[in-house]
């Protein structure tokens, strides 16, 4: 898989349990994505990388070989390793060029490892991916997404991996406009993580992600099995359809376990506005299911500032297991998305769609893993945990 252009992204620290060679690889990959390492730049020498990362030459060498195998760098005899030039793809004549349209890249952290999965997928190695330009500001995000759509149509890319917009008032209209434009141009679309339509409406495109309704059910059931009975649900306004699916799973778990279901326990709020959360806390929930880890981090910040003890006064959980989840003031219990595998599966789905355009639209849903940390109250001082203070449970739990 050849990487032709780069998006601007921000970095977050990884939990200590990630293998050292993977940490080196991820940081170099991130530096390529955000343009700190540009096409044609010479990669720092192994000695310099050893010093930078505090790793052995063997570890650094493995990370660089992985980058080389995925077509992100090339070795030049007697000179060193260099970031691949876009023009190198002309000589290699990739079979197809795909577009990547992720307006929230750099804000929603699951997309970085999904991109890594796309570029490392064995089935995708003969092909290339266009990563576009830097993501725009919030007030420009919808216009920038539409402009990127038009550019991909003009270039006649072989297909587009699209993660529909969220957190904007007109997201549904813009998402539908984009998918309709690709359909009219005859360009296949594979949706990443989320539907382009509101929850309950079916897209006419393949979707690769997790079963979000089941994810909402599982994380809520985890709290109920720990003894919580007044469980609330919190999300940001204008969130993706995945959040509504998780909310449906939350309500289903409450029903199955005979817990209280009340509209006052469901809160949607804007980042920076703690009023709705304080109104929720006046109803004295004993646990909160957060729609994702980003929401959980905001909720945790507000509650700790108000003097609440987590998990003593209230239990808190999220969904996604982003890189900072274990580094929050109270390490967060969450469901870990298999992001790299989503990327690999998305590439396979795209190639299937091109080979068999008349296939029915499919939802390809992978299983998340429950990661138990302190915020839910399940761990005790004597519990066996990993170095980041977590315990993983199998996806089937």
C-alpha cells in the first residue's frame, strides 16, 4: 500500500503495555501523517532513533522494516532510509488509487489505527491511498468534506473510504450529499465506523465497524453486574449515529436486568457546558455510561472539579479505549475497538465490492474487548492488572 498524501494529526501517548517496536512504528507513522516527515525526507539514522526512543537497534530496525514493507519508506544503499515520494507510485503503477475521506481525523482518535490497518492490509499492497489535505476547523468541516468529495470524483479514484461527519448540525444532509455524489459518479464507498444516515436507516454501502448497539448493551451490563441500578447515559450533541445505537443498547440492558429506565437519566451536552451534567447529577445516578471515551474524559473532568469521587460516589465507563483512556485522572473502564482490524477488513470489503458490484450492502461488525480499570469500581488493590492498571476480558464476555 502506497501512501501518497498526508493529513495533519495530533498525537496522544500510548499505554505502556504497547510493545516498544510498535511505539516506535506508531510515532514514525504519525510523523508521516502529520507532515513532520515529508516525502523525500531522510529518516533519522538508527543511532539517532535509538537515542530518541530509548530503544535497542533491533527494536528500531523492526519498526523501520515494517514502514518499508508497507511502502512508507524506502532504503537507498549507502545513503539511508527516505520517506516515499508520491512520484514513486508512477513507476510502481499501482492497480488502483483509493480516496480517504475522514473529516474527524486528528479529533476522533480511533481513525489513526484504522488508517494504519488500511495501509498495512495485505490485500491492499498493490494499491495506493490518497489522504488529502489538512482537516479544516469546525465551522469549515462540512465545506471541506464536500470539496474533498469533488476532488476525488474529478480524479476518478477507484473507491472511497468515508467516515461520515459528526458533531455538526447539518451532518446528515452533508453526509447524504457526499454519498449520493459518489454513487452518481459510480465510485464505490465503504463506510468506516459509522453510517451516513441517522440511526435506524440503512445505507446502501458497506460499513465496517463494531456492533454499537451490542457495545452499549455490554458496557451497561458490566455496570449492572457490579451493582449499579440508577445508570445514566451521556453524550455530546450532534454525535454520530453510532451513539444512538449505543444508547439503544444501554436501554435494552436496563430493560433486561430490570433497572430503572428514565429519560432524565439521558443527557446530551456541549463541550464546555457543564449545566446539563449538573442537572443530571441532581437526580443522583450511581453510574454513567459515556457514549465514547472523549465524552467520558469531559464528564470526568467536570465531576472531579465538583468534588465527586470516582468510583466511590459514581461509576464511570466509556467506549473505544483511545490511547489516553488509561492516563485519565481515574483510569477509564471501556470497550476497546479493534481499530487496525477494522482497517484491514475495510480494504477487503472495498476489493470485494469492486470485484462483485452487485453484492448486497453489508455491515461487517467486529467484536470489541472489555477493558476493566478503576473508574467502574471493579478493581481492588489486590486485583491482578496490567502495567496500565487494566484487565482485559474476552470479546465474548
